[in-house]
């Protein structure tokens, strides 16, 4: 399932970037969107790292 979603996103990204470039005439919006997605991915990474370093103990 992880590979399916990962490869699906990897296959759709160039199409979406191309569509944004065709619509706006520049890559600025496309690169901004990719940067924003990259920053949003840091949130779950930080949460997972905190969970791994400090696991919740069962009661």
C-alpha cells in the first residue's frame, strides 16, 4: 500500500507541475507548492520522531 501511494504521487507530481506551469506560464507556483508540501511533511516526521524517542507507556 505504501508503494502504491508513493508511486502514485510520484507519477502525478510531474503532471500537476506541468499543468500549473501551463496555467501560469512560470514554475514559481509549482515550486512554491512543492516547497509547501515539503514543509507540511515535516510535521508528521517531527511527531513520529517524538513518539519514537519518548514512547507512551501502557497503563
